[in-house]
C-alpha cells in the first residue's frame, strides 16, 4: 500500500561546475518547508555550493555559490527564491540575495531584539519578505528589505525556549520549555499581530529512560481540516513509544481562539524506535526494529490501525541503491543495500506529506499511497469504500472498485445504492460547505472535503461500460440505474437534457423491463423530450404501447410536425392529414385557411404537402388515397405555391393525379356519391318522421289516462 522512491533525487551526485575540476563531497542535506525541496551543500576551500532539488522533474535544480566561513547548520529559502538564510554561527545569520539564480549580495544580521541572549536555535520564512528568528530567549518577527540589505523588527515575543516547531501553513509556533521540556507554549503570527494562545502541559511518559520530550517526538499537522498536535507517548518501564496523543484545535474557522484539547489516543501494538508522518490525512507509524509501518485513519478507527505493511521500494530507486552499494561501507550485497536503506537511523523524516531525506545514501524521496494495492490488500469492502472517500485523487480507483462490485454483485443491492448516495457529489451542498474563507483568515482554515464523484463520472465510468459488458446482470443494472436516476431527482442535481434519460431508456429496454419503463414515462419520472420520443418510437416494435406514449409526449411538447412524421412513417396518411389540419401545423388550420403566408412559413407548408403526397404515392395501388390527398390539398389551396414552382416531385404527383381516373370513372363516382347522399338524406328523414309519430302516440295515451 505504501511505496517509496517513485520520485527521488540523488543528492550525493557531484554538482557540475566549469570552474571546478575536482570532486566535491556533499557535507549536508537540508529540507526547505516552504518550497518542499531539499538543499544539498557541498564545501570547497573558500566557497560553498548549494543545490536545491525538487521531486518534480519538470522543475530544474537551483545551483549557486557563496563564500564559506563555518560549517553550515541550516538553510531555508523565501517562497519567491529571491532570498535565502544560512546559519553558520551561534548568534548571527547570513542573508543571501539571489538574482536569476545567482548570489548578487550578502550581508550578516544578528537578532534585533534579543541581543543579550542571542543564541539562535532556528529561523523560518513566513512570506516572501517576512521571517521569524527564534532564540533561547524568545522569537522575533522581521521584514527583509532587499535593497537596503537590512531587517526591520515587526514584533517580538519573550519566552524561554529549549526547542521549537513551526507550522508555516498557519504560522503557528510551539515553544518547549521546562526541565522535561513537556511544557508547550503556543503562539500564532497573523497580519503582523502575535496571538498568544497559551500553554499545555503534556504527559509523555516521563521516566529515567525518557527524561525529556524531544523535538522529533512532536508533530504539528492538518488532519481532516483540523490543526492537530501529535505527541508520542512512552512506556515508563523501557522508554519505548507505545502510543500517540493527539491534541486538536476545536474551532475550524478560528482555530487559535482557544487551546487545543486532547482528542485521541492511538495505541501501538509494536514496541521499538518509531517515527511519525502524516500522508493524505493518514497517520503513519514507522517501526525501525520490525521494518513495518502502521497506518491509522482517525476518521475510521482510533482504537486500532487499519493496515500494517512494509514500505515497497520503487524499481528505479532499487537500481540507484545497487549502484551505490560499493560506495557505502559495511554493505556487501544488493539485498543488504536495500535493507540498510529501509527504516534506517539516518532517515530524516519530514513529518508532513511523507518526505524523507536519507543522510547515509544521500536520497531525497517521498512516501506515497498506492490505492490500487490498498484495494487488493484490504478485505472489508465497506471499509475500503470509506478509505477511498477519505483520500485525495482516488476517484478513478473508487469508480473501478464500484464497477467491479456491481458486475460481480459482491454486496447486496441496498448497500450498493447506499454507497452511490455516499460518494455522489452534490454541487449545491458541497459548494456551501466549501465556501471561500474571509479575507485575512485564509491561512488559518484548512478545508477538507471527502473525495466525492460527479454524476457524469458515475455514468461514464460505471453505467456505460457495464451496459456494454456481456456478463452483467441486465435487470440488476437496470434497477440500479433507476435508483441512481431517482437519487439525482431527489437531490435536484441538474443533469444533461438527453444523455442520462437516453442511457436509462437503453438500459431498461435492454433488460426488457417494459412495464417499469411505461410507469416511468406515464408518471413523468423521466421528463419529456423530442429525442426521447423518437427513441420510444424506435422501441415500439418490441413494445407497441410505447408508440402512443411517444405521440402523447410530442403532443404535450407541441411538436405537431413530429407527430405527422410519425404517422406518415407508419403509413397513416389520412390520420396525419387530419391531425395536421386540426392542430394548424405547418400552415394548416381548420376551415382551410392558411396561417402563414411569409416565405419561411410557405416553405414549411410546401414541405408538409410534399411529405403527404409522397406518403400517399408510396402506398402501392391505392388510387383512392392518392386522389383524396391531392384533391383535398388542391381544394383548400395548399398547392398554390408548389404549382407555381418548378419542383420535379410535385410535377410528377400532378401528372399522376390527372391520370389516376378517367372522366367516365369520375362521373360514375360523382353519381354514386350523389345517390348515396340522397339515400342517406331520405333515411334520415324517415327516421325523424317515425320518431315524431311515436312521440305523438305517447302523448295521446297520456291524455286518455287523464280523462
């Protein structure tokens, strides 16, 4: 699950310099917290070569020289890399002004305020030109003036200090004092103002084996949006670490308004020398003796680690270590070189983000999570899902796992829908939770949001591939797709107009769940759309009732032209003519008057007339239908513009129309029609007279009874 060496820098490589022909030995490795890079220092007789390396291969190394006075104890860079601070003495700092990657100016500066007790134990950059200098007597915050080559004192805070820790992301400082250095005082420097938070007295397990709390035993980090102080707990009988106390600032928006409170106690099941790191909100406990790493996730379980494994070395780093084995003493073979690298005492562990500097091999690297291996090695699926939700950049792994669960039906249907509800991203709710902080307080707020997935990603990465998978349970997938669609409707998540309903329709139809599909359409669970109606017509061969549902959908949307086209495709030419006339589509209106005389409306009318005529002429040997359609359109004046045009199709229809019937056949038809009409009139009159006679006889019978 944990890998090391996927990206690394070999800091024992000599820096190439045209003016230097001899080998230069690396004399120190220092981590820069602001840039998250490592600086390798190589000494010459009168000069020092600095090489600032990054794990990002796209960022070139920064190499420069400065004069050498003493052994370099520490170095750090401003965020814009225009200045650097180097400590070579107890009570004075060297400031290097960098221009285009070269040292353009140097000057020295002792502490401004604490001059009498000015032993400097550390310093940190806070901004481009703002820094903190920490002495045994207190801390002073200064501003660097590059042009004048001087410091301006902003604020100072007096407090006796044995060692300190700075968390630059929030400008939080922790000062340790007391006989056992377990009295921890906290301050914050925000907007040129010092906030004196207060002090906490820590029980770390004082004993003869562990008489003092050291800097390496304490860590400050942000875990799940809360700033936490992590302090190792030691066994009084042997001095080995047995647990980890976690203090948490309770207020997320204003964390430094009160002291941190004790929140968790994590117990280790292994004994020995340990190191603590925070990687992607996970607490890593490295055990040197057993070469194991315990992984804790306080959001899932604080009573027990969620996983225990050894670090896996990347192949590229293995090759580098094999090449290095001859240069390191007491390493006889390749396996010893790898074993000597892992969990060795020369590791300088940067407690945030898993950075490691190996002082023996000269390797700068980082521990990273391999989420694919985590899925393979962890057993409980529900814990794996929650683990992936809590991790950053886990969307692809999470979706692949969920796709596998659905395909193999590894858990029941109800739990799958619960997982989808849990991982689904809701823009409205999540945007409210992630609203930007107020101006001036951004450095105090560490927003944490679970790694949720958009509905488009779920459709693209789960439902689409499974719809095309030959081994998937189609009904299971269709029911899951319906539940997913209902979840989106319930949460009022905006969806694409055609994409999701189309996919839902295909999946349900592929499962042959016609009754369920009809209910979804009739109860308007799926919104009406022109595209959806056409899909229903294409499916009506398998389920005939979908044809009428599609026509009703067209009618609700006012798509009269599409209804006419659908009727014409089925060969219902008379019905299409009646519908078009009754609904005024395409320039038709009851009574035969045209409602569009402009050019665009006239063109639309001509197109509909041609469609009606073409559909009538397609029907084989149906002379009455052709004659009826053509004569109706001609009588009502719908063919006027077509007759004036040179349309070849209309000329063919007109020519065929006149040859449909001879004059004798037309006269015979008119005579038959007239006689049929007369007989129908006579029959109607006869029925009316019989009705009157029966009414009169009934009235006369009533009159006799009254007499």
